[in-house]
């Protein structure tokens, strides 16, 4: 039954949401560098972990935004100054539906800080949950 539900959910996701562009906001939880070499352009230069409100988990990030080399360069000042709990607004393409092993995955098109902040409790990052 669980496998059937996952297959059904995946099918609905693929038809209805995959590759859609969304504009959402949430709270910066953390960022993780990837194994991308700095002189090569990549869609996954860094991964930004985001806590949404309402959240799906009290301890885990809700989604991961993959940030391209180009966006990282354009928004260098933001990425140098953003802190855990800073409120961010982002435009992104939905890539993958999350499950109990992987986070929801989006490709960031743009990101900005709103100036608001919220204290976040400790966030647990499972490296295996990243794209």
C-alpha cells in the first residue's frame, strides 16, 4: 500500500508540479557547499536549507534550494551575510518531491532577504537527504 501511494503521489507530482516556478518565502536554516569545482558553472554550487512556516518537521529543514554558480555570484553579498533564522523570499523551479529520505528539492532562480528574522531551534541536517 505504501509503495502504491508513493507511485501515485509521484505521478500526481510529475503531472501537476514538476518544473513549475514558484515564489515562496521561508527561513534560512543552513547552507552546504557541494563538490562542484569553483571554475565550472553548475546548477548545484551550494544547497540552501529552508525552514517553511508552517513546517513539516520540528528538527529538519523542509526543503533544499540548489543555487547555481551564476546566482551565487550575483547574490554573493546575500550569501556572505545571511544567518540562521533570516527570512528569505525566493523564486525557484520545483524539481523533486521529498519523502522520508530526501527533502523537497527546488532550483533557485533568485533569492533575497526580507529583513525579518525568527529564532530557529537546532536544525538537524542529514547529508543523505540532499540532492
